[in-house]
C-alpha cells in the first residue's frame, strides 16, 4: 500500500511539474536579417475557448530565445498564473532598437509589432494592451522599456530586471557601438534612446511599471536615476532593490515578483 501511494504521488508530481506546454515557433520578419525562433509557453489546460493574457520576456546580451527557460523555472509561472509566456529572440547583441547604423536590425519593430501580431494570430490571446506585459533582464530590461515606449498602444505593463537603462554609461561594452553608432558622432541618438530621457512619454498613459535591480549590480546607479526621474515626473511605478548582483539566481527570484505584479494588474482590469 505504501509503495502504491508513493507511485501515485510520483506520477502526480511529475504530471504537475510538466503541465505547461512548450512550443518553438519561427516568426517571419521584414525588419531583421532573418526569421527568428521563439519559445512559447502555454499554461496547463490551454484551450480554444479561452483568451489568455501574455507576458513577453526578453533575454540579455549574448542570450537567445532559450535562455530564460534553460536557466530559470519561468515555465512554471505560466501554470501558476494561467497566462501565455513568450520568449522572443533578440539576436545576441542587437539591444532591441531600430538601428540607424546596421541594416535589417530593427528589433524594436520586430518584437513590438511582428512578434506580437504573430502570437495574436496563432494563439488565443487577449488583444487589449492592458492584458499584455513586456519585461526582460539586462539588455532585455532596457529593451522592454524601449519597445514599450515606442508601442504604447500595444503594451499596458512594463517590467525591467537589472536593466541597462542608460547605455551611455557603458558605451564601449557589449556591442553597443555596432547598433547605436559612434557616441561622438551619434550623441543625439544615444541620448534619445536613454530611457530616463524618454520616460516622460508614460505620463497619463496608465501603464503599470515594475523595476527591479540588485544593489550589487553594475547597473544599479542608472536604475536609481531612472527611479528618481520617474518620481520627479510623478509616474506611478514599483521600484525594488534587493541584495544580489547580475546573476541568474537574482533573475530567477525577481521574475516571480514581476509575474505576480503583472497578473494582479491583468486581474484588476476585469474586476
């Protein structure tokens, strides 16, 4: 009897732990040099009679569409909150901008328009911006803000974890010059693409915002400055600092809080 109970427990635990469904899709693009794959995570019980809220989660520098799933327990969040999670590919080091320098490197438009349209056309999603969120880590945290600020009719919820929100502070790192251009020659473009200089676009937009960065992270000062600017502009947002650095352990923990934040905002619209 004990062995039977153990076997049943094992079967239940295994089934519960893999209840979500992983799909790899190829998303056509006219804005990038190639079509890219994306990981789509469907919640347990996903069906054609229900529309789901969607969270888009962007990888960091040197990552790809597999990084979040490979390094964290992000897939379980789809089941926990009954949402669709989309992990797009930002092509290693393209910084989720529409580059004025590099041809076919329009990842701001690719993800903000083409990826969203593909997901809406191929899965059961809520189409309202209030039911979409975008977030990411490091380069992806910057990208989430940049994409949302340029697609305010698409995303009603923004997150950033350890975001590189002021690229000017690290302009000779991580391939930034390859897509932003030489800083001395393209100063205005760099300034315009710095999040604190464009965050005023969020005034009166009713967008829900969550920013999280570890106190030992090399991006902490630029996140604090963004927080200060948003406070001065009276833009409502959640801002969190906690012990930790620029690590997967930090991101695996932080994303759980942001997913709860987004789910709460999704639900509040329907109440």
